[in-house]
């Protein structure tokens, strides 16, 4: 595995319209979409809707949405969205463009985002879900302190991708 030796250069930048073209370039890839929430094919309209929703949530402090960048190079996206009717409970998701896999980008982005919310003390729990076949993502979550909370069979969510396959719900308890 080609580990990136300049992980300290990874920065999380607010997800805005300037990343729309990069998002299309790297998200419109079945290798990326097949294990996460992204639609495939991933179109200009999809990118515009995600960015508009992200900017709206950021302004209202209902979520944190970042482009993962190495210096000026976009490599992926990480989101922490609020969960309806659940104060201080958030939902984590992330993806990295295929050319950048295996270099520590997702691990570093998850750690950086969690470190920043722990400092701010406004989040009590972070949930996410991961398809059982996504070994890399399960590993990233576990090394960042997430615990398996329950296993269910996938349904119509995730564009039907995990229908009848095991999906792990994972929880990071930050404050009691
Ligand atoms: C999953 C994904 C985010 C990983 O991104 P990445 O930048 O390649 O991940 P990293 O390089 O930071 O870390 C991968 C880790 O998983 C480990 N790993 C890789 N394949 C693995 C496997 N099959 N089983 C267990 N661990 C695995 C690596 O060794 C590495 O761990 P280490 O740093 O402790 O050695 C990326 O592949 C992706 O975007 N996939 C499509 C979208 C997706 O699945 N998003 C997450 C949805 S829950």
C-alpha cells in the first residue's frame, strides 16, 4: 500500500460550488458509489443538490460538510449531518476518489473532523452505517473509536445496493 507521507497536508475545506466539477470527476465512479450513499451515475444535478444542501446546513449550523483536500487537490468529501429531532446527534459519511485510495486520506479526515467536534463539545453521539463488505471503512471507524451498535439487513436505502446484505450501524459516544 502506497502510504502518503504528507498526511499533515490534508485539510478539510467547506464544501462549496468550487468543488462541483471535482465531485463529478471522482464520484461518478461505480468503485466509489457501490459501497456508499452516492447515486450512480453521479450527475451535475446531483453535485449541485448536495452542495446546495450542504451550504444551507452549514449556514444554519445543522451540519458540517467538507471537501477533503491535499493542499489544493480535492480528494473526497466528509459530512457530519444532524439527525432529525435528535439534539447533538449527528450522522457521519465520507468518500474518497479512487485514485487516492489507500493513502490515509479517509482515516486522517475522520480523525480531524472528530477531533474538532470533540473540542467544541456540541456533539454527544455520532452514528454511521457501513456495509459488511466494506472492510476498509469498518477498520477506519473502529480505529476512530466507533463501536458496532447493531447489524441489520439492507433495504431500500443506499439505492437498494445492500438489499438483504449485512449493514452495521456504528456509534461513537462522545459524551454521556
Ligand atoms: C472506504 C474509503 C473511504 C477508504 O478511504 P481511504 O482513503 O482509501 O482509506 P485510508 O487509506 O485512510 O484507510 C484505509 C484503512 O483500511 C485498511 N483496509 C483496507 N482494506 C481493508 C479491508 N478489506 N479490511 C480491513 N481493513 C482494510 C487499510 O489498511 C487502512 O488502515 P491503516 O491505515 O490502519 O493501515 C474509500 O475506499 C472510499 O471512498 N470508498 C467508497 C465510498 C465508501 O465506502 N465510503 C464509506 C461508506 S461507510
